[in-house]
């Protein structure tokens, strides 16, 4: 079974702090994704990566950056956390080739910025 | 840009009733469509994947249909059970694109 692991289920941070959300997948997938999920808005793509050290902006990249130094790990960074970044964050991965659209999700990190 | 809509946002039914969940999308040039289940505070679990060439897909009590020309998919859950209570999301992928466009979901409550 594919496993996508997010390092924290719940995080509470203060405004202005630098926040790291970590995601690890164990299936050697090429592609990894970060989403945020807010009530009534569904999942919105923040960033994705199709290879080590490669990244592309999604629909809402402002205020976020990402890092992918190793194939299995994809980190989301909030450079200076703000209250409007309080949300549920979901990481996903997918293989390359024809199955690239089939994404496997982690359990999510619920982040509260106070 | 692909827009995905799920109506209603919430649904409550008595146990044993069949569930019908709707998903509509604006661009019919899709690669596939997926239905996911999300339990409160949890990640997403894939339920069914329908390729653009398919009309329907079945798994146990679940059946999903796809009508590309009208931009609609329907998820049917037969003989609902309290354990079916969750949020159901549909997601569409466009041709040659990694990205999925998600609906906001329908939250289902099955009353015992």
C-alpha cells in the first residue's frame, strides 16, 4: 500500500513564525503536491513538484514556499505565518506516466495560527 | 479553468435509503474523474476512478457514472449505513495535466 505520512496532525503557531510542514511518501512517486482545504472551498493546490528540486506554483502559492531535496520528501514552508493561513493542509503523491493523475493523500495537518 | 461543483453541500438520510451525490464540471475535456471519501479531520481515500472513455464504474455498493457531454458525474451508494457518513469529494483531471480540480464536497449523514 502507498503510504503518505505527514509529520504532524495538529500544529499551533504564532503569527510571524516560520513554519515547516513535512511530508514523506514510500512508493518512489515522482510527483508530490501540497493542498489546503477550507470549508466551502474544497482543496486548493498550493505547490507541486514533478521531480527532485523541481517545483511549480499551484493556484494559491502566495505566502508559501516548498522544498524537495529528496524524492520521498516534500516540505511546505510558511515564511511568516499569518492568521489567514489557519487551515487543513493535505499532502499527496502520484506516480509518473499514465497514472500521474491518481493521487494518494496523507492524513492532513491542521494548522492554527494565533 | 476547470470549475467543479457539488450540490447539495450537505445531505441527511435515514439508514437504508439510497444516496445520490452529484458532481458537475465546466470543461468536458477531462482525462478522468475520481470520487474520494473524507472522514472528519482525516485525509482523502479514493473510492472510484472513471476514465474519460468509461460511462460508469462499480465497487460493492458504490456506482459512479460519467456523462462528459453534459459535464456531470453521479455517485450512487446503495442501502446506506451509518458508516457511510462522511464528506464525499469529486475531482477532475484534465488531459496531460498532473493537477486535480476538486469540488467542495457533499457531507453525508446517515441516521440510524
